[in-house]
């Protein structure tokens, strides 16, 4: 608790410095590698498909669990 004010002041002073560094980086290198919407759609579809397949396998195993125990 003793150094809370000191840490808070240090953090407040660091924010503008970090913002200035970020703005300088953007001006120096305008291509930041933003992800296109197509990439996001492909990733969402892939994850959704994987979850559907995993869910289907889980349902089938749960349904036939008694029959599969003798294998």
C-alpha cells in the first residue's frame, strides 16, 4: 500500500509514452498484418465443423456404450 501512488503515477506516465511508440510504429510500418474477414470466416467454419464431429462421436459412443464394452 505504501507505493500505490508511485506505481499509479508511473503507470499514468507510461501510457502516453507507449501510445507514442505505437503511433510511430504505425507510421513506420503501415501494414500491420490485419486479419481479413475471409480468414475469420474460414477459421470459424473449421472450428464449428470440428466441434460438430467431436459432438457426433461423443453422442454415438454414449448411445452404444453398453454394446461397445464387449469389444
